[in-house]
C-alpha cells in the first residue's frame, strides 16, 4: 500500500490543513468512518506512507514537545514533553551504548514549534500564506 486512508475529526482537519498550508475553507473528501477518537469525522484524505513521519514531527512540535526521539532504522518518532522525560531517555541511551536500536534524541528550542496561526510564516519578510 502506497497510501493510507485517514479520516479526521475537526481538530485533525485543522492540524492537517495547517501542515499542508491549505486555507481553512478547504473541504476534504467525505469520511468513511463516523467517529475519530470519539468525535465526529469531518473528512478524509489519502496520505502517502512516507509522509507520516514528517506529519508526526509537525504535530509533536505543534503540541509542544521538548524533544523528539527517532528510531533511525524505521523512521518511528515520539515526543518528549517534560525535561524529566528527556533526561530519562538520555540516561537510557548512556546505559545501552551497544544497543542494536539506533535511537536519536533531538532537543527542540522554543520558537521551533509550529502553532495555530503559524501558516507558512516567511522568516525574512514576515509574510504568511
């Protein structure tokens, strides 16, 4: 399978449109399922499986993650949301120097997280789409 059918609720639709830099008035295809995470589905989209790690990173940053943990062999990604959890993961990597898993921790600095209303703000001019 090259693409996956993804139904979204309203929160997911807004996040997806922000990620794709589409206008808020964009209408998605009709949903296949009635509910997503207990909320009504408002649309669906087909996403290439290769785009999912980038979308996950965008959403983790948008949610305020302090660091990202990646497994380089599979592209898996998770977010760390507290300084304590970042320290625990760093210690785990030190405790397992010969692990076959290739985990990497990327500490995020404030200001790197996209957020509602951040739709493609051009750093040099301040223009947004």
